[in-house]
C-alpha cells in the first residue's frame, strides 16, 4: 500500500469511515492499524508520535479497536 498521509481527527469514543474505490487497500490499512499485519516498510505515526504495532496486543495498548459491522446497503 502506498500512502503519503492520512489525517483523521477522530476523538476518543467517536467513529470514522474509510471510503474508497475497490481494491485500494482499505482492509489492509485497518489490519495494519489493528496489528493483524506487520508493515514491511514505512512508518505509522499517531498524534505525531511514531508507533510500532506488531500485534493486536500492541494495538490494544495503543487504544485501537477493530469493530466488524454489517455492510451498509
């Protein structure tokens, strides 16, 4: 996945939505943030601070959660 910058001003307890064309890496992005995949290159910054998320446990410690919801028609 190639991404220059993703800015998302979502506060604690708020929800966000990722909307993009098919096959551009939305699921991969969520899996990286939640620690289900380990990045092979690049860096992840949260609130301007570089973070390393190598497992779901790391994601939980960083305050990240993955919620599954039904597809919106």
